C-alpha cells in the first residue's frame, strides 16, 4: 500500500494549514523531517526540515496516529503548519522527495478509511455531505449519516434477512426433509416485516434527497406582476432586472437562499403569456419546465387583477402551490383569502409588506418537505435504487415456487442492501463515490 499525502485544509492563504500523511511510510517520512516524533495523539511543536537539503521549512504542530487508531486505520501523521502558500508548497515539495510517498487522489483518505472498516459507505457519503453542507439542516442530516444512523438501519435489515436466509440454506442442504411449515411461515413473516419497513422508508417524498440537494422554489405568473422584484427582495440584492415593460425577464434567474437553515434555490421566470417573439417563447418554455420541476411554486398575481387567476396559472395549481398577490401598496385585498384553494398572501415586493408572513409560510412548506424526521432519511438516488431492488426481490421471494428459488431471491435482497453500506462487492461503485469527494482540494 502506498503512503499518500495531501493538504487537508482548504487551499489558499490561512492562519493554519494541515497536511496529512497516511500509510506505512508516514512515520519514516516524518522522521526525515523532524527530530523526535511526539508521543501518539499528542501535539508537539517541531521544526520541519527538507529531507534532502536540511533547510528549515516551517515550525508547527506535529501529531501522529499509529495504526489502527486513526482516521484511515493506517499510520497517520498530521502537520499543522502556518497557512501561507509558500509554506504549504515547500512542505508538499519536501514530501514528494521522501521515499514511496505520493499525492493522494481525491477521496483517497476516506476510501482507505472505508477499506479498513472505519466507516461504511453511507457514513463516507455523510462525511462528504458534511464537508459540503451549506446550511444548518444539511449539516445536521449529514452528521447523523456520518455517525452511522442510516447505515445502522440498513445493517439491521440486512441482518434480519441474513438470518432468514441462513435458516433456509440449512434446509436446502437436507432437501429430503423439505421446509418445515413453521420455518416457511417465519421466513415469510421476516421478509414481510423488512419489506414493510423498506416501503415505509421509501415513501418519504424524497425528503432526505431534497435536503441534501436543496429545494427548488419557482416564482411564476403573468408578465409585470413583480416576480423579479420579489426575487430581488428575498435575495437582498438586485439579481434580476426589474422594469415596467411586460416581458422583461426572458431567462430563468436563480439565487441560492438559506431559509431558516434549509437550502433553497429560488427561481425567477419569464412572465407566462402568448409570446411575442422567439426569445420570449423560449423564456416561457423554460418557465414551464421550471414549474414542472419545482418542489414549491409561488404563483404571483397583481392586486388589480387577482380575482381572475386565468387558465394559464390555474393549470399549474397543485398541492405545492402558494399564491402571492403583489402590489398591495396600490390597493387593498380581503384580510383572509384563498385563490384556487391555495394559501394566499398579500404582499408588496416594493415596500416589503407581507414578505415576512410569506417567508414563514414558505419555510413551513420547506420543513414539511425536507425537515429532519425522527428516523434517518435516505439521501441519495443510489440508496433508493438498491432498496427498490431489495423490495422487488423480497416480493418475488414471497411468490417463489421452490425453496431454492426463495433462497436465490433472498440472497439478491441481502446483496442489494449490502451494496448500500458497502458490505458486498461494490468495487464498481467506489470510483464513482470517492471520485466525487473533494475534501482538502
Ligand atoms: N407598486 C408596486 N410596484 C411594483 C411592485 N413590485 C413590482 N412593481 C413594479 O412592477 C413592474 C414590474 O416588476 P418586475 O419585478 O419586473 O415584474 P415581473 O413579474 O418580473 O415582470 P416580467 O419579467 O416582465 O414578467 C416594475 O415597474 C416594478 O417596479 C409592488 O409591490 N408595488
Ligand atoms: Mg421579471
């Protein structure tokens, strides 16, 4: 196994930079650069020298984590340096001169941790999500996954199915005896129990994935009602052009918001109407596509014309819709009203009146769709696919005409779950999963 090294803190100028080494030659490399390694897991201030020239490179904290009690399960060395670009560059160059050391690939430290059983695949994904978390709710979800809550759930199901499989397999070895009715009954009950839990887990309306990826909120409506003005007010900056001319916005303009700890992509769209030219027509097509994919839609109408929502807008109404009646600084509207049966808010994008109430409703809608639940939620399409495979195999096992076929289906079900946590042949997945890690890059 090679010994690898990388800058583990962010690139660029900083107070402190951390370079990490992992592998069998990590300690030897360290000894070429310092005099006297500190005791394991104890920080020691040392002068770092170039192993070839002996020139001093920096002085910093050195930490060692002998295998297997380290992040990767290998010997790990951490160098806490002054975070200047030249310091980092010179130490990286010095490490390149050490025997048998090479720079780490993206995700390689975590991949080694996985390969040494320090974390399962869901925890490794949780770690990547934690590093990428932009909002508080994302952070909490990722931390739960890193701690192993999701992995433990899947492992429990896998164990339950493995137990059933073991009983069945014991009987395959003695076919003349046949499957005792009670065992057949118990196996079916065990499979049904796991299946019910999986179906329940899958029926989460993608909440974990939505929180991980961010929710999309689209502002839609006729031209000139103030859609871009609302986007700008919520973004707190003039992201979209606002003008009195109807048909100003042609493209989809997106801004990222942290809404009470939840990541939201807010999209402003072209006004929906019979387009006047080719560009506007494309804008309207894009607006409709955004409407189709949005998790939440804010349909906006003008206070002067709100009573007639129009066919175009009413076809977009569904359970994910809120209405905003804008320009309420110009005319008044009834205190409590519902357009097309949806929650409706009187606002003025210009004076910002009513925006707080609209935002509170939006946050409530976001939490309903992506809020953290009691049980850990799946966060990736990959988990969903494997769980669906597992459920299908269990359904097929329930209908199996022989004990051998039942065992085969059960084996497939166990394997499908095992692939989520990485317990079984996942070589094909590893490059994809760890290739996406950019920790320390
Ligand atoms: N009085 C008043 N005027 C507003 C309000 N919001 C927007 N406006 C004005 O309405 C006009 C259109 O605003 P935009 O935000 O560009 O409207 P839009 O819906 O994005 O329009 P298109 O991009 O053409 O579809 C501009 O002149 C704004 O200043 C409001 O709350 N009150
Ligand atoms: Mg606009």
